[in-house]
C-alpha cells in the first residue's frame, strides 16, 4: 500500500426485532443466537479513515469520536484486522461522528463499526463484498454485522468455529414494506454496563440462558414468516415477546442487568394503551432505557405525540427504514 489512502462511509443504526444476546466465541465475536433487525434511516454514523504512510503501525492510530480524541481498543482491533488483510502496517486516523446520542442504547456501535469496516477496508485498498464486510463489522460489534444492509436483515449465528458463516443478510428491502420507528429517549447519559459485559454475565449466571438459546430458532422462523407476509400484528407481537424475553434474561443475571428507568416503563404503558385504542404499535428496548415504538408510517405522528406527552420521555425521534452502509464523498 503506497501513498495516502482515505475513504468515508455512512452507516445507519439498527434495532433488533428478534434480539441477539450472548456470544459463542468471545475472541471472534460470534453470536450464540441469530437475530433479525431493521435498519433505521434517522440514526447515522459518518466515518472517515485515512491511512498515512508516515504513521507506522497502530501506536500512532488516532480515533476521533464526535470531535474528541478517544481511546478504543475495539476500533484499533478492527484496524489491525484490516491492516493484516491488506498487508500494511500504516497507522490510521479515524474521524467519526454520530448524529444521535452515543452509547445510550441507540446502537451507536452498530452504525459505528459498520461504517468503520467499510471506510477502513476501502481506504486500505481492499474491495470486500457485503458478506465479508458483515463478518468484519461483526468483529467490532455483533449488531454492526446487520448495519451493513438496509431494510429487514437477518444475522446468522452460524456453526463454524472460525465464524465464516456468522454474517448478516438482507431479507426484505425497505421499499417493499415501509415501517416507522419512534424512539422515545428517557435518559441522555451513556449506559451503565456495556453489552459485552452484560452478555458474558448472562451466559455465565442466568438460569434462563440455555432456554434463550434453545428457543431462538423458533422465534427467528416466526419472524421471517411475519416479514414475508407483511403482517404487522405478528411482527409486533414477536418483537415485544423477544424484547421482554431478553430483559427477563438480563433481570435474572447476577448481578442483575436493569436497563429500564421510570420513563421506560411509562413509555411501554403508552404503547400498550395506544394498542388498546386500536393503533397497531409495538415496543422494543435494547441494553439501555430508550423505548423504540414500531408502527405503520401513517400512525407515526400520533405515536410520537403520545410518547412525547409521557412522563419521563425527554425527547422523541422518528425514523423510517434506512439503507445499508455506503461510501460517501468526504
Ligand atoms: O452489538 P452489541 O454487542 O452492542 O449487542 C447488541 C445487543 C442488543 O442491542 C441488546 C440486541 C441486538 O440484537 O441488537
């Protein structure tokens, strides 16, 4: 690799409808279960990567996140994988910005590592295909493997020890079945326990963990059918089920992982109340206190209004389904 090489990529966050929690290999970051997600248009990360010939090796890597020089072993680890594959030892400067709250359960690691995988591999002169990019992004964050693609996406847990079959694939384009997501933000700070730590704790201590793994394939199959049939009631019921099952796993870990706050519970109540009034809206919650409500685009304004009026909800954000990771002009 000679001279100066750079690239800028944009990737969108995603939320899982059928959740991923738990790894079967910590080093290669291979998930213990598959998952199904939707990519969100409104939450994006832009990442610029520049390899510099006068910067030798990783000690000189710089990672700027939202304007601040940031230490991130996971970012350096991903750059190392790219360098190894490209046969270079050059240091890199990574400049990344999120247009939403970072580290608060809005999956900034998903959009972040998907954008980094595409920008770094392109800057290093590698032309990886989408599957290779998904596998590379997975090494940074499991959910990032899904953000390589737009619309409805399935992540496979795979069965190989080397992780070569643990990648995501698109299952339905966003244009074929538009859906809206209203994000209700109930706390602005970063989350207390990272997903990696939380997952390791659940696998080691929750008596529910084996059941979580054993029943995942059935939930995935049901969700695939709901998506193929464009069946919002079925998709929504399964989404809430998978979310509450995940939080049951978290609550039964030792120490317990309690990501909810009072606003989270109030927002869940609003969603269920709207549903009792005939609005097809369903919630999901990840490793943080924010509530994401899924509904048809025609109902999004009404849902956002009701969530904004819910005690403990600080802010709402509306999103359509988004596209996969792509290169943008710097
Ligand atoms: O990709 P990670 O390691 O941040 O884990 C994501 C975990 C959840 O967001 C809670 C679930 C999911 O499938 O996205």
